[in-house]
């Protein structure tokens, strides 16, 4: 149903919702909160120093605004609560001044400084809130607020639209799940913790069931339609290429190369996951596979999730394949139309042997003469449908997926149940272990001196922070990239070149920044997680990650992998609150991504109901395949049982599953 049928939703906000992949009322109903706030009211007389609190009180003075410099201000007033006058300050909320009049009763959320008798607020609600109220928080985009999204969702809920339930009735009854509509209502507007848990359990199970159904279907198709022509590879040419490499393959790399060679030269279509830790050398294994495909007379395609990574692959692989006769091309969404048309033509007539690009490769206009091998890098960033689309552009091409997310084997066998798996754990010779240090926000001077020391030694530094820009959800202690850049420039007296990189920059800006960083013109690169995957600057020997507590362990490990890509000593500094040290210490004690993932499993367990959702390997709306691993294992068994019971009759009794199958078939 169209979004415009929601009362009060205009064209501008419809476009903003579209940017969040909300294109219908059904999408809006399934745009689940990523965290919740349960309001437990405190008595100011009972709270401790530095405690996070929620108090209700009356404004006792006219609020005053102080402006420091561009984009930074504070709002100050006195608050009367529980028989006590408390100073209250909130940053970057000057616009609230007109609504905060003396005598008005408000709810203040923040941290109490007992010595100064001051609440440093992170948010102020313009009315008193009831004890135990649960507020839903949604991921936002610039221009739309949590209040607006909540309003639109309330309107959608009131329309009583029937949403499809993908959980078979037998499992709904077996586990006594809520009805889908009731779960949708409770996930957005939970009355209490119990109703919220029930809603989450139902919706997590449903999302994982739908995912595992797709895996089962792909596995079923693969076992029936996996016979292809064996590739004939000249072993002498292959050995000559391997001998020409400027380094020796590790034992794990050699084993992976051997497995892939067997797959390519057999009549069974390869469907393999190459999983390796950051810096383990997966790319060269992929290059060898593509060279084998070339020797056998076939074309290859390599798809990467970002233009930065695709461009880097293009440059590195083209260099590795110098003098081999392999013709390599790069296709991006931003590639100019005339150049695209030329690539399309050359691909179709066989003048291009290897195409590297982003999801632009999936376009219907991309047609190969003889596609024999498809590789998707960082494949966990592509959905099942995207993974399946490129493989259909040739006559049963072999498929190789690459992921730098270390995955325990039992876990991998579940979520990648339709694939064979090769693991690379050993790192290339000459790579030093990255030293990881935990610092608190109060250690900023020490951190700046460490950064300056690296720069004086001729090296470069990454400075990473979670947010691009502020919005109404921004907490006062969370740094944006713009603010961090300004602070670092000021700290270094504008004598050190500081660059800025984030996802909202256009292609030319990103390329210019990365080129300047690679060439050493930029000494400190301030960035979001856009650099998490693939960016490779060997002279970068230090990374400082601010607000490290807001990242998952896997993401922190991925980020850390951007340094230490040489024989130089490298240091990663995790800056966060002291309360998060137990989790961050896992990174301090180990550089082994597989160990870190195992510890992440142990520590997260059921997950934090009210904490920030840390996404798993797939783009799920509510499920997290690490946090919800026990549910996933139950779903795996149930989905396999359901699939076996119904595949022979074509799901005649459950036609809703044809919609899932059609999603996959539509990409053929």
C-alpha cells in the first residue's frame, strides 16, 4: 500500500523514508526499532556520582543559551526535582529554549555530577513521563526525526493492515507465537517487557525462517542443476604464474587454491565460501582462480560492495596480471554512460576477460560472451537475491564467495549451508601483530601525543567515529566526523593535514581524499566505517577509534585490519568508557578474528534488549545471527523439516512460500 495514504505524510518525507528503504506501508510496519528506552524514574536524592538518571521536575529559571563556536552551544537552566534545585545543561539544543519556560514540568535524561550538582542531559522531554514507559528508537536519516517516524508508524498501525506471516501454522502453534499483526503492534508500542520479548521472539524466528527457507531452496536447486563443463587448465601455465608471484602462499592459501582448482576442473559447479581473517590474503586466491578461468577460455566477474574497494581491486589485480594477457575492466555505478556502453560491447564480444565492479555488474545490460567464474568479495554484504543474480549471467559459472568476517565452522555451515567452505587463518609472512590499547575519554592528551609521534616518524593515522552528522538522537558524548576533524585540526594547530571521508561524499570526493591519503598528503584521515572494508594504505600504522563501545567486536576487528598491512609496528587505540573494558579487552588480548568471533558469541548471548542492535553478517531487520544463534539453530531444523515435507507437492498448501521462491527465480 502506498505511503502517501498515511495521514500527514508529504512528498518530502516520503522521499526521506524511501532513502531508508521504506517504500510502502508494509515496509514501514516492518521498519523495526533498533533500541528501546525503558523509563525508570529516579529520585535525585538517591542517585550516585556519575549515574545515568531520569528525573521529572519543574523548570525553575529562564533557560540561557551560550554559543561557543559554529555548531556548538549549550542550554542551561535550574530544575526543581524531589525537593531539590539542580543545575541542568544540555548541548546543541538551543532550539528548545522557547519551549522550556519557568514552571513547565519536564523529563530530563542524563548523567548526574554530584560535586557540581549538575545534570548533563542527553535529552529533555517536554512533559512528565510515566514510570515503566518504553520508548522505541529508530534509525534515522538527516531531515526526519524519531518523533515523525513514530507518528507515521502509529498512523499505519491504526489502519489495521493485514501483514503476511511467513511462519508455518504448525510452528506458530508449537511455540505459541503471537499473531503477526499483534507482534508488529507490540514491537513498535510495547506495553511492558514481556510483550516486547514475545514480539521480538516471533519476528526474529520469522525472519530467520524466511532466510533459511531461501538457503534450503538454493541448496535444492544446486544439487539438481550443478552439472557443468569441466574447465581445462594448462598446469604448466598455472605453475608459471604461481612462480611469478612476489611472495609465497601460506599453507591455508595453498589448500584453498587446491580446493578451488578441483572445483573448477570438475563437472560439479563450484559454490564455495572463502572465509579469511583480515589481512590473510584472500584476494590473491581469487586472482589465481580468475587466471585459471582465463586459461580455460572463460571470462570472470568480481563484485565488491563499495566503489572504493572495487577500484582498489582493479588497480591491484591489474598489476598482478601484468604480462599475462588478461584484459581487465572496471564497471561502477558512477562510470560514465559512454564508457559503460563500451564495456558492455567488449564484454559481449569477449574482448574483456575480467570485469571488476560493484552491484552495477548485476544490471540487465551487462552480458558476457562466456562467463565461467563469479566472485563476490565481502559477500556477507550482499543479500541472498544479489548473491544469486550474478551467477545467472553465464552458463552455470563457478561461484566463489569471499568474506573477511571470521566465522566459526558450525556457524558457517548453518548460514552458508548451500556452500563448500575454505578457511584461511594463517597470515602472510612479515606481518606483525597489531598492538591494541584501551583508553578512556579522559586520556585524550596521551592519545594526541601518540598520534603526533607516529606522524613525526613519517607514518599516517586513521581516526574513526560512528556518526556523520548530528540529529536529534545524537548523544552529547558521541563524536561526529565533522566535529572530530575540527577538534584534531585545532589540537594540531592546523599544522597537520587532516582529511575527511564518509559515505555521503560523492565518488570524486572520496577518490580524491583516498588518493591524497595514499600519497601521504593527508596525515590523519577522519572517517566513519566506510574504511572498514578493503582500504589498503601500507604507511598507515595507527588507528584511533572514538566511541569504540558503539561498535560490534567484528566491526572493530575489521577496522583494525586497515593497519598492520606491512612489516611496521602498528597500534590501534580504542577510546571508550571504562565500563566497556571487559568487551574491548577481547581485542586487546588477541588479533585472531576467529577467536574474537567466538568470544563475541559468548559475551553477547541473548543480547541486550535495550541496547543498540549490532547487525550480524546479513542485512536483517530484527534478527542478529550471532545474538540469536540458538534461535537460528532451531529454525534450521524446522525449515529443513518443512522444506522436505512440502517440496514434492510444490508448497500447494502454503502458497505464500512461492513468493520467496519467485524472489529468487525473478533474478534468473
